[in-house]
C-alpha cells in the first residue's frame, strides 16, 4: 500500500516537473557569417530541499529568477517524498539540498554527480572558498570526487553565561584557549549555591565535533576495518570525561543545550554558534546574559576548530539539464549578493571574502555587541576519509563514551568493545 501511495504522490510531482515549456528559438544567426542569438527555452528544474517554502523563496528561488529568467525552480519538500521513494519510481530531482555530514546517506544510492568535470568545463574557481572546505568535501568520496557545493557553513564557538562567571568571581574565557585551559577554568564553577548545582562546562552536543577536530576516522581507509583502538580516540575519551566534575549519567549530550539556554546552570557550552540554531534574542529577553569566544583547540593544533558542517547542494547524476543545474548551484554558492543576503541572516558564507564574513548575523538583534569576528579565524582540521559506516560508528562510540563518563569501565576496554561492535556492524551491512 505504501508503495502505491508513494507512486501516486510522486506521479503527481512528475506532472509538475515535466511542465517545462518549449518556446520558439530566434531565427537570427542562422545565416552564415552572422552572430547567432538564441533565446533560451523555458525550462523547469526540480529542487529537493529541507527548507521551508519561505526559506526556499528567500535564499534560492528569487535569486535564480533574476539570474536565470528562463528557469522555473520546482521545490520538492522533503516531507512529500524521500529520495529513496523518488529513485524507486525513476524520478530523481535535478538538485538536492543536503548537509555535508549527511552525504554518506546518499552515497549508497548512487545518485550524486561528480562536480569536478562540470567545474572544469565551466571554469569554476574553487579558490574562492575558505581553506580546507574543498578538501573536507572530497573526503566524503572514495576517489576524491566532489559531490557537493556549500551554500553556508556553521560557525562554532565557546558560549559562556556571564551571570554564572560573575556569581563565582571567575574571569570570562578568552579567544584561542586550549581545551586544557578551558577545562581548568570550568573547574572553578563546579559547585553548589543555594541548593542549585552549577557546572563549569558541558561537552559539545555531539561527539563528531571532537572526532572531526582530531581527524579521527572510525574505519581504516586501507583495510576497511574498524579503527577505534587508537591513541587519538583515547585522547578524545579522556578530554570529554575531564569536562565533568565527576562520574555523571548522560542520557543525551544534546540535553545540555537546555541546561545552558533555559536552566542557566552551566558556565560554558562549546558547540555550533547558537545564533544559527536558537532564538537567542528571546532568551536574552528572559534574562540570559551571554557572549562567545573562539572554539577551544588542542594545544598541538592551535586555532584548529571543529570541522566542516555545512548546508549545500548536490546534483543528480541523472539530470537531463546537468550543465544548467551546475551553473545554478555554483551561482548560489558563490555569488556575492546571494551570499551576503544569506550571511546577514546567519547562513554564513563558505567563501573566504572578509567583507562578507564581517557582516555575518547583521539581521539578528542578538548578535549586536557579541564577539563574533574572531570565530572565522579558526581553521578547519585536516581532512580524512569518511566511510559509509560512520553513522554507526558515532552511535557505538557515544554509547561507550557515556559509560566512561559514568565510571563504568576503563578506556581501553571500552574502546576495544566499541571497535568490536563497529566491526560486527560493518560485516552485517556488507552482507546486506
């Protein structure tokens, strides 16, 4: 029944997507020796996205109408059908909006087009992006293919609650601190006051932040085997455990966002800049006094941040208009006006243009007076090969990390168990 319903729903989309008109071409230029002037035929391209219709209009459609007046973009919302459903009925959209860390979900579907040949054909300059962006994108492919162009990147920061610092007379954090320095600073605020337990710092909301910062693969690229029993993973486990004042029960690392924003019992929270994820102006009206400094780094890799987390665009390998689709996504990814409008709203550009970066979050009232400029000084960590098993790896590692934080097992045993579980999952996935 589900297959039938999906086919009916997608068939109706095919009517919409197949409505590209064909207008007459100008006859000018057909005579020998005369310059050919061709009026471009109207065409409709499908764009699968997680954006709301209002966001799609603001960031995508209105700009494309001006630059490509003969193109009509037909938005296909994620809630209408999954990519798997569209593939099943043979109607994959021309363009796909996705997060860079979700590219592995598309890899097994064989839907993504390699953008490198198209970039060479259209003389696209990758040098406009911040250093490390392109290398990070290539790490999601087996042989260095480029499947993705960024629309925006997510900045990371160390958020701090001024009231918690002032309550205990602790100086505010500074830019470009190391994890060891920040952990030592947090230790001064791990105390009770009037029956309320305050915590100096909570860890990043997902272990993949630290994993990417340390360039730690879950799987060895050469052997295809799980690779978690390493000194790098031990360092990650010890670093995160040291962020806690003692053994602690962790349900979900994401729970800590509410502790910082709503309960306000946490001094510092290192993660994606919350101007991009939360209504910080509303929290300020409720009394939150906060600011940010740069994301903590490891002492042997100063100014190296959490890695590339980005929203952007993928092209379908089966698109009948792949050259035009590439021109559209490359325009959206790099046009200064498009990127300025998005950056001012908080969808910060992946371009290295300092004039664009200086105007990030201009339209967000909660950004006023905040220490945002140094955030873009952080560099991306060295890229490393991703694998189709990384999501399972993250799940396995986080379950063992929670045990370590709770004092349930030594690090070497937990890493061994994590590697064994991931190796078993890899074997099961391969057999399927």
